């Protein structure tokens, strides 16, 4: 059974990024049976051990083992200062140089402005490639305004959820081919984002 790990890099316990990652995991569980899923929030690791790169400490060691054992990863982060979070960076720095070798990765990012849509392709994707990721599927940038929070369950607006679930389906399809040797040049598909115009179109005519 392929193992999937959702890794979230938000420092907030009430993060929209976590809402997006949870939606992705629920869709995988419902629509793509046969995957063993788990979730790791980097903020829950001991901060002193993380910042001091104490790889041998129990919680840090278990987190690194979870990454090593996973066949695929969803890596989700909010955008801070036009990049992924320092918290996520601190954890990725603990991985060995080939820490993502042979793995399929779906990058996700959340942010308040379309000005940050290229964060996945120009900040996060190069790090994933440097760590040896076998296949980085098309990422998604989710606008904060499309994540609705309130007294009821957190949810995404329909147009954003549809786009996210399409990315998850593509990721699941890629995971199913992990037994096939990769080609010499596996494409790193650019991230996509739902613009305001796309959202109106999706809402008017699903």
C-alpha cells in the first residue's frame, strides 16, 4: 500500500494552509482508496531541536523517518515574504541531500494575493528538485479569500475546491506509477492558480 504524508509548514494552529491540506487528504481517502495517509505539522515538533538540527532527538527522528518511508508527499505552506515559511525551510534542511529521491510530491501554497502565485515555481519547486524528488506534480496556489472559516466546518469555495481536487487526482495518478522507472527528464509541471475570472466562469458554468 503506497504511503502518503501531508507535510504542513504553517506556524499557526488555525492555518488556512492546514484546511487546504486536510481537504486534499480527505479527497484522497474518499476517492482514491489504497493509500495509507498521515499528516505532519512541522510546528508541532520541538522548536529547539528543529532549529538546532538535532536529528537524533526522538520526535525529529520520527518525523524524518516518516518522510523517508513515504512514497508521496503533499507539501503545503503559506506564503511569507514571497517565499515558503522559514519553519518549512528548517525542516527541509534536516533532510539528506537525496531526501526526496524516488518520491512524488504535490506542492501547495496559500496566500492573500495573486502576486505570490509564482512562489511554488520559483521558491519551493527548486528545493524539492534539489532534494531529488522524482516527480513534482502541478502545484496549486489557493487564495486565502477562498478558504471560508466560521462556526461550522472549514470549507473552500466551490471553484477553489474543484481546482484543488483536480490537482490531488493528478497527484494520485502519478503515485500509482511509482513502480515505473522515471524517464531521463521528468517534467516539473508549473503550478496553477484560479484567477478571479476563472472563478466566475467556474461558478457560472461548472
